[in-house]
């Protein structure tokens, strides 16, 4: 079959970004009905290249050709919603009102809803609805899964696959790209390489390309070394020969300089788990929470042990952040009890980016107390050096945060969070706007972290790689916990996150596709009457009494430990009273050991009590 002419083609495109060349000799072709991803590091110019494809900006040189009549639709990283209602916004690009209304409904949005005061997920879904309603030949999506919950992402996957248009997608979401793409464009070293396979083949291909480039650079270094030696040994040879060799040697050196310059800097992430927390991190029993008439958490029981890697998943608005705040002791439940462990030092990275004001500079954000240094995991470091670890240039330090991209703002949040020692990391949507290389580094860091990790994320691949257990919340108060990551959770709880029976009607895409009934949860079995239930078996009197003793012990020992640590913090203590110092050290070790033993025994008795109640 003859190749189809491309909708859009770029040939030998060059573009300067100030003094820096952004693109040099970029070739890119997008064929009709082909779903492609555009992959590259943050700052490589992916968003700019998309705008070049659309014709929103012009290249300094090179050619752009477009098939006559080609229609574009573009969803940027941070869509701007205008108009009184969502329908006004969705028709602002020329879409027919009935088509715009249908797509808004498909993406779960009320066409008559005000266009103001929308959440991040609502903004994204409205922008996607507008783009689909415009019936483009080429759909360009820049980080379309940001702020979207898992159900919305799965819906978007289905609609992209069913669409008759071509698509060019920038995304960090590996699971999403694996499902929807048929080819990959890799923006690296100011040029674009193309792989005519889906993203699931990208990593192996990219690794092979990088190995070949590293080997080519190694061979070039050897040639320069050999030629330099020969050149200086033949200094008395014919002048014309030396001049030719000098030019050839200089050309090789310039080639090497360009290649080395193109090697991207890597982000340097580190984390200090600080003091060891108690073995028990949090124990929730029969916890429930409502806001007005809305039940967010029905009675739920769980236990978090030191070193657990707990993922919390569910639709936007399901109550994931509420559960996190209960786990941290920041929010009291309506019913039930919350028992927090000893010596907890949590760090909470909040998806709302609270604490980052748009007029604040990057320097101010990293040094809230002023000065030119920051305490990084117990050691003072100059703010410019620490910012460099997170790929910030020194010239950016005095720029307002409003000028930073989404990925840069998220890297700034990571820089602030990881500077402090923490034996408990709580990361709420940490993957938004991060490129895949940074994500890989973050996964590597968290994989080696020996503290407790609580992860709230819609990134299915990220959850699969890190979580040892997953809590699912369906937005109706129901909560289920399953060992393993996202794949394990969905395999063991099919339909749990889907809309309830009668919650939505059969849906049909506005263009093409067949009607599909909404997925529903299986009906919950009715609880047996009280008279039919087995009488609950209880702990022995001895165990019950011991449990009360342990509760009091676990509550009192942290204060005793803190008192010993305060005495040892006196720099003159040892010189003034060596024997007292040694005695305090022994008492501190004994108190810590006593706390560990008490927590271990408490967990054993609690497990026995739960087993008796279940039996």
C-alpha cells in the first residue's frame, strides 16, 4: 500500500530561543489517522514544537507543509476557560452547539455549568470536550491526563482510539501512551527521531540509540587522541599537511564539544528518612467521615506499618485527600478511632501547590526564612547549588514562580519537600507535569526509601511500580484495600470504581461508536439479621488488660525518649558529666527498645482480636 501523504510535515526546521538553538534540522511528518506521541525531557521544546506543527509560531528557517483543509484542535498544558457557561466555551472554536453539548456530556460535564471556579480536572475535561467537538483532522494534546482521575483517563483512551482523526500527544503517563499510540517522535539534542511503533517499544529503542551515541562519542575521543598525538609529532613535516591536519583536528574537537553539550543534565534527588518512627505508623478503626449529607468515608479500618508503601486511588472528589489528612492526624473522623505511631516526621507534598505564590521568586520559595543557603537534610547548601540539582538555572532564581512551567513548579515542590528529613512521605499527585526521566529518578529514589510512603496518584504505571498495597475509594463512601498496585487492585475488584446502578445512562460517542451500557458495581449483599450472626468471640481478660497497659506505655514512652534526647543535645553534657552522659545514652536505647517491643506486642494482640472477631 502506498504511503499516505502527511497532514503536516516539517522539513529541516530551525528555531532559536534567545541565544539558545531550540531546534536544528527537525524533520517531522504526521500521517492521517495515526496516533503519535512526542517524547522528550522538560525544556526540550515539546510544547513549542506542537505550536510549530499547528502554525501558531513560525520557524527561523525550514519548511512547513500542510494538506489543504486540514483542521487542528489543540489542548495546551494549562487551558484557559472563557465564556459564561461551558457550552459557550466549547462552541468558541466554531463547534456546532449540539456537538459541543454531546461531548461535554460524554466527558461528564454539565453544558450549563458556569465556566468559572472549575477544578483542575474539570478544566481538563472541558478543554478535551471542546477539542473533540471541533472534529479536527489532527488533535494535539499537551499532558492531557494531568489532574484527570483514572476513570476519566480510561474514557479519554477509548475516545482517542475510536476517533477518526490523527493525534499528537505529549504525556508522562506511560500506561496511557502504551494504550493509545502507534508511533513515537523523540525530541532529543534539538532534533526529532521517529519510531514507527507504539510507546511500549520506546524504552528499548531509546536505550539502543543512546548506547550507539555513547559508543560513537567514545570512538571520536579515541580518534581525537590519536590525531593529536600524530599532529604534534609531525610538527616538522610539510606546512600544508600540518594545516590540513589542524583543520581536521579542530573540526573533530568542535564536533565533540557539541555532542558533550547536548548530553542533558540529570536531576539529583535525595531523601533522608530521619529518625526511625515507631513500627506502628497509623491504626484506623471504624473511621467514618461525612460533609453535610455527603458520606465520604463509610466505617473503614486499616493499619499502616513502618515501611509500607500505600497507594490511594479513586475518582476526583472521592475523598482521597480527606483520608490522607485523617491518616496524618490533621482531620478528626466523625466516628472511629485513629492511633498514630511514635516519632513520626511526615512531609506532605500537596497537589494544590499551597505555599507557592505566583509573585514569589524561586529563591524565596527555597529560602522562606531568607538568606542565601538552605538546610538540606541536615547540611547547609547554597540555594543556587541546590536549585541546580533540580535542573534550575541560576538566572531563574530571581524570576517569579508565575514564569515557571508546570514541570518546573512540580520540581520546585519536590526540592522543598525533599530538603527536610522525613520518615513518612505523603505525595499527592507527584507525577503531574514531570517528564519521564524525572519520573524514573523519582521512582528510583522512592524504591530505595526506607521510610513509610503514602502515594495518591492517577498514574497507573507509577502505582504499579511502587505500591505494596492499594486503597480504592469509589466516591460513595466505600473503601477497599488490596495487596499490590493498580493492576492487582482492579483485577481483584472489577467494577468497584465504576458509577453506581442508575448513576449514569448508556453512553454513546457523538461521532461513531456503539452505545455502551455504563459499568456498574455488583449489588452489595444485605447484612444478615443480628439474630443470625455468630456471637462475636472476644479477647481473654488477660489480653484485654495487657492491651490497655500497652496503650498507656506507647503513649508515655515518646515523652521519655524526647527527654533523654534533649539532655544529650547539650554540647557540654559529656565534658561536665561523662558517667551521666553514658547513663542517659543507655536509658535512651532502653526506652527505644521498650517502645519497639511494646508496639510489636500491641500489634500481635490486635491481630488476635481481629482474627477472633472475624471468626
